[in-house]
C-alpha cells in the first residue's frame, strides 16, 4: 500500500517536471545535485504523511539489491569531471561503474606512440590510460567496482590499428601480426589495471557485438565492416578469449556482450560453444537496450536459456525507451516487472551478478528523446527509479 502511494507520488513529482526544457542535443541542464532528492521528497498535501516517515525515504539502489546483484551505471568522462554536481548521486545509488567510452580501444590506443617507433610497436601497440584515470580513481576512492568495456569490438576501434604502418589508409597486416597485436593489447590493458588498480575490475567485456546474421558470415559471425574479421578471420572471437583468460587476474569474470539477446540466443550460444567448452568465458552480457513495448517474458526466458547453458549473466547496458513523458508510469512498471523477474531468477539460483543502467539520467543518454533512464534531465528520480527500487523489496 505504502509502496503504491510512494509510486504514485513519484509519478506526480515526475509529471511536475514535464515543463522542464529537455535539450534536444541531450546536453546537461543547469540542475544541481540538490535536485536529486527534491524530485523524490517534494512535499504535497497528499504525500506529507508518507514522506515524513524516514523509512519511506528512497533507499539507495545498490543497498536495496545487496546480496542479490551489483547495480551499476555507465558514465562518460564529462560526468566524472563534475563530481561536485554528480558525485553524490553516483555514490548513493551504485556499486559498479562502466566507462561509457574511456576504456574502448579508440580511447586507449596511442596513435602517436605507435607511429613514432614502428619497429618497436609493430606487434606491441602502444597504449595510454589517461581517459579513464579519473573514473578509476573515483571508483577506488568510493569503494565502487568497475566493468571493463570493451577489449575487442568492430566499432570504436580505429582502422589504423590494423594496418602495416599504423595509418588510416595503410595495407591491413597479416593474420599473424594482428593476432600478436591483439594479444599485446589485451595483455597491456588487463596488466595495467591489475597492477595499478588491483581488485577494481570485476568483469571484462572481452568481445562486443561479434554475432549478427545480417552483417555476418554463414555462421553469423560479423564480417562486414569488421577489421578484426578481415585481418584475423572468423576465429578472432576465440583468440580474444584465449588471450583474455591468459592475462586476466584470477576472479575477474570474462564476458561476451551483445544487443538483441532475446532474438539471437542460439546464434550466440552456438558461436560461443568452443570457447565455453574450453572454459575461456564466464558470462554473457545482455546489453538490454529495451523499449517499453518489449516482452519482459521473452527477455527473462533468454536469461534462463543463457543460465541453463552455464553462463553467469549481467545486464550491461539497460535502458528502456518511451515516446513521451506520458509513459513515465508504464516505464516505471516495466522496470519494476523486469527487475522483479530478475530477482526471482536470482532467488532460484540463476547466476545474475550485475545490472547496469546505461547512463545517469535522461540528460546523459545516447537515446536522445527516448527518456530511457531512471532519472529525468534534472536528475529527479522518475517512476522508473521507484519501479527499479521496488523490485528489490
Ligand atoms: C553499444 C555499445 C556501447 C555504446 C552503445 C551506444 O551498445 O556496447 O558501448 O556505445 O552501443 O551508446
């Protein structure tokens, strides 16, 4: 009853911000961290009785899910650079962080250093970790763990990385050279975090989005616009996991991460079977870029199917798109039902270990105009937040 009341109250608070300017470019608004609690505890005559009770204050998400799974958030450097504004919202709700971009190959590969001494860097590409440093330091300071996203991906990996002279238009290198570069890159990245930030990384997206029937070969392994496929061939996924297992510290889970997992379970499972048989992989990361009209039952059944095949499961990039703020309540129910399904599975022994939302607020999302996250553009908690929270209770 109280839960319903709080849910309704949040809906009212949320609808109250309909008039706020949503910047079409998705940029940040002038909100301050103070807005965070305002959106939740704002008193109205109908809600005074509820909000006055301390036990009705919104509990932090991660604390609510303690003992179930980690609750994570993806953050760009721009958010981490404004800790006075966002720090408290992050630390009060999340115990896992994923860098939105700063641990991707295009952030880590150092083109100048690679070109400066070609003979030295030919099979040992040079790397630098400056882009993610503030995020890693922030996480350590606040006792938050991190997912490393991502080592091998066809996107956000520059073409020059695959060529003879590390130039954009150079000739692609041989399979042997590219395998050596892949091994070196994976060893450098995992080695850096193991040495500089021991214990910080708990999960690694070793390969991202490698299976796609439309852009794939006869087995659905992504072929089009993939320099990994072009240089190494279809077993680039296998070798990525061989190297990741070789260099990952004990206890760090290795993931294959992909979108549309509801529709490509067999494609994923078939293509991972050798990697799984050789115990080179631990989990499947289900990105979960969803919309409010999607079938939760279908999503949950995909989780069960992956779990039955022996995989650890994480939702790695959760967001749920809507068309307008009128759908805030439906979105809240969607989050609640999805998370309730996941909690049920977890309590039945399914190995779900983390759920990460792909952004801090609707001002920090790649899905411009779809308002897919738990907080609105002003950082006020939406019904989505309450729905997410309620499922843990
Ligand atoms: C994919 C990637 C993410 C991110 C989103 C779009 O899901 O895995 O890193 O780039 O696309 O923002």
